[in-house]
């Protein structure tokens, strides 16, 4: 029996892939499909190769696991590989960080969940484990029924995390491939029970397995139909969720609550963002302010966080004004009509005047952040729209609460040296706090910086090696990032100049339509707030306008000063644009940039190089054994010294090829006994039966003829027998015989043995000399 089991391998791989397709309903992108497919194909091919070389199931499974981890590392661990090829401790640590990010994303978002890099890595690994378990149990260990438990578990991960029932098509595909796996191995088992062939109608021979297979197909189709029809009449049970973020919805998929992560990591890329609606509101102004959710003050090693809990109730929902009463303020009303932000978070524009939460208490923390005890679907807010003039930024008043603890001036050592050099270049030594803030904002919003959700890995311009520096320095070198990187650099730069500064997170004003604004999860934003004693905490906007929109009027450098002010000119010209090696757009740096100059077809080939390589690899691997089998048969014929040996080679080739389709003569049988058994089992009739008789007669003459006697050629008769036997078998058996012929396996085993034995033979030749 063929150990490689190619048909079963393909069915197991297809079942593993299709059982993952329901994940398309949970995530907002299909970016996980290609890497998952690569891992599935890898596991299948490695399983085929190792099963042909080893009978040990554990060696096969361990080999698949090792190669699959290598492939995942090459796909998702670039930049963390030893000598750029082998995974190591740094690879494991990076995967740990990515999996942690995936957990946070799944916990924080409702369906559809953003398909960030960590999520893609997690899905790739989970799909790979499913494929490995299915192949190991269903193919290597030949327990296809038990493999169905792993497939069912994978299916339930998606089915139980959606707010509504999955389409029946998601169930039919994996179960059909699994039934095919069970049926294929069941038929192979039935064939080994015996070879007695009953007579069909009219006395004609027929393959007994065909009747068993027909019955099995009927039962499988009936079971599949019941599995699809029954859920239509049985009430849908309550959904249970893998994590708090998935499937949270009262009335179907999507529409659940959302929560912002209050820990910001500068090392984290955002490959995609959810379009899930979060807040709908109307307002009395045409220029609404961002909605603040939390305040972060602590920065350590590239990560923002807060350590303050809201424990003080705002009396009557009214916050006393901060700053000088001489600053012009306009009251703006906001009416929130739909809120999906999960408690204790609440989105509020600032500076806050009053809020009506329909009896729900509003709490504040030490630094002025707000929280609520429970969520509310609608609420109303009044805040102050400030219009300060330059004199209002003069300062001289009290410092903000927490200044004595250094909350707004504390610096982290990572990246400060590089940032200090930048600040000294952009901001004159005698600049006022307002001038400093304006110059920094103008610098970061200039064309020298690029907004991107995908963070590049900076490389040394001389050696081309990856710079393993801190995240803040990475941003300053690559000059590419999104709002978190821009706001972080701005806050740290302001603190360097002695200006109290902090990080605020929340949402941009959203999109206006039908008289109101809709804020989506993708509108999540981070911005810096600086303290000016006569105004209070004041928002600035260093993120480029393409993402964050226009900056506040007070934060802009006066237009009449732009042509003459040396400080302004410094802000826009001091730092030269980074070179290509200093500012790569991806992990591949300049390589990816060069693709933009290629013609259309070449650019497409380069973009899909991985997929093309996998497809070509699959096609070549499918041809390895058939070509090797043809080469072995040809070699045996050419090496025959006379007609008798050529007949023996044809007979051996015929026996091997018939064995590939499950027709094997009794062990130790004579040529005549073997011919009779093969004629019976292969159901040979007419000309093919006569051809088998001629082959046996010729073989007997060849074995007893004198050396170098003339013997008839039996190659045509052998082809006739093979063609008749081959055409009578099922398609699965024919495909297996073509793709994984025994002669091909023997040829590669001979090559392997020759390579292993080559050192010994070389040593013996040397000793003879």
C-alpha cells in the first residue's frame, strides 16, 4: 500500500482550508488567506515527502511542525531571523508580542475585527495547527473519522462567535472534503479485505468496491443534507464568544460595543482599521472637535499608559472652567444619538462645560480623564470652543495638577538624544512655548514625513543592516508612522523644551451625512495636549492633514510671518529629506520602492512572487515522482544486457504499476500463478487478457532460454494490460498511481542511498589507491 497517500493529503488540506473560510465573516480583511494557504500547502507537501521516506508517524508530524514554523517565521518574522534565515529567541519574542496584540484586538473590537498584523499571525498559526492535526490524524495515522473532531472545533470557533447563524455553504465545503477523506480510506480498507469478484448482471465481472462506495456516498449525502436542513428548523441557540471583543451584538453580526486600548505601543503597525460605527451625534457647530476618551501620561520604552483610575464624581455633571475668563469661549452643544463605546469609557469633547448622562454618574481621575459606571446609548454634552489670541498663551499662571510629580515633564532615555538634536535644529533657543509648539507642529506636518499604518524598519544607510533601536528613534529615522508616532514625538519634544505635555486618545469628529456625524472605529486618533495656564490643556495636531484634517487655527504659524521668519524657514528646511535607505516603506526598504518603476506585468509578478513561487513549487513537486518513475523504467530497460533481461524489466515494471492501483499478486507466486491472479483482480477480458497470457508465456521462455537467445518484445502487451487495468479503477486510484508511482519512490530512495553511501565508497577508493 502506498504510504504517501496523495489523494488523502489533498482532501485533508482542502478540508483544513475551507473550514477556516468562516473567519471571513469575523474580520474586515482577507489578508490572512494567502499566508494560511502557504502554510497548509507546506504541511501537505512535507507530509507527502516524509511519508515516502519514513514509516514513523512521529517523525512525519515533527518534520511537518518544524518546516511549518520555518515558513511562518519567513512569512511574518522578517527582521527577527538569525542571519536572515533561521528563527531564534528574537523570533519567538516577536511572535509573543504579535500574539498579545492579536488578543488585545480581539478583546477590544466587535465584528468585523481589524485584521492587523498580530491577527494575521495568529490566524496563520491556528490554521496551520488545524492543517497539521488533520493531516497527522486523518492521513498519517489513518484515523479520518477522528480528524473530524479537529475540523469541528475549528468550525465552531467561527460559528459560535458570530451574532447570527453562518451560511450553510460554509459548512458544506469542509464536511464534503472530510467525507471524501473518510470514504477514500474506507474504500482502500475494503479493497484489502479480499479479491473475490462476484458476477454482475449478465455474468459480467464488476468491482465490488463500487457498490460499497455508492452506498457510502448515499449515506454521506443524506447525513450532509440533514446537517444543513435541521438547523433551519431548530431554534438558534445563544451565541458564546471566544473573547469579549468578538460577536458582541444584540441583533446579529456586528453592531457590538467597542473599546479603545489605553496602552499605545509605538512598535505596533495598523495594517487595516474597522469601519464599525461607534458614535452618531449632531452638533451646533460646523467644526466639531475630536472626542476625547482617555489621557495618557506615562511613557516607557515606546509604550504609553496611565496609572490613574476615575474615583471622583463630577458634581452635577458640570466641570468648572480652567484658565483665564478673558479667553474667548463659545458654548457648543453635542447630542449623541447612538453610542457603542463600552463602559467605563465615554467619548467627550473638551473643554467640558456640562454633560447629561440620564442619571449615570460621571467620574474623573487625577489628570482630568472621564469614565462612567455603565454605558448609555444617548447623552448630551456642552463644551467650550476656544478662540484664543496670541497674548492668551503668555502664561504666568499656575501649573497643572500633577506637575509636582513630574507627570507632564518626565522623559524616557530611549530616543531622547536623537530627538534633542532634532529639536535644537527646528526650534530656536529663544522661542516662546507657543512658537515652540507651532514650529514642532509645522515640522511634523511637513512633506518630510509620511503617514502610514504600516511601520517600516529603518536600515543603516552604510551597511544596509536593520537598526535595532528604540521605536521613537525608528520614527525619527524612517519619518513614517501614524498618529501615535507623530503625537509621541511631539509630546517628548515639548517636554524637552520644558512645556507640560501629555497624550490624549479618542476619535476624530467623523463623517457628516444627513444632518449628523458618524464616528467609526477607524476614526480612532491620538493627539498631544500642551498646558498654557491662561487656557488650560490645549490640543495640537502634528499628524499630517491627509489623516487628521486641519490643525486648530491658534496652532498655525501666522501666514504673514512665513516668508520672513527665520524660525519658520528652519522648521521647513532644517532637516533634509531622508534617503531611501533611511526611510524604507516596508521591511524590504528600497526593494519595494523599486517596484513602482517596473512595467505593469513585471510589477504584478513581483507583487505576487510568493504565490507564484508556491504554485510553481506545487506543480514541480507533483512532477517529481512521475518523472523519476519514467526515468527508472527507462534506465532498467537500457541497462538490460539481452532480450531476457528486457522482458524481466517489463514484467517488474508492470507488477509495480499494477500495485499502484491496488492489484498485487500473491507473494512467492510463479509467473503463471501471478498472471492468473492479476487477470482476475484487474478484470481483464478479451485482448487485454490475451496480452497477459502472452507476457507470462514469454517470461517463462526467457527464464529457461539459453543466454542471449532471441526473445519477443512484450512492451506493447504490457501497455495493453496496464491500460485496461488502469481504466477500470476509480479516479482517485488512477490519480494516486500517476502522482505517486512506486517506481518513482524507489528511484528517489536509490538516489538517497547513493548520496548517503557516497562517502564510504569514496573512502574505499582512496584506500585502494
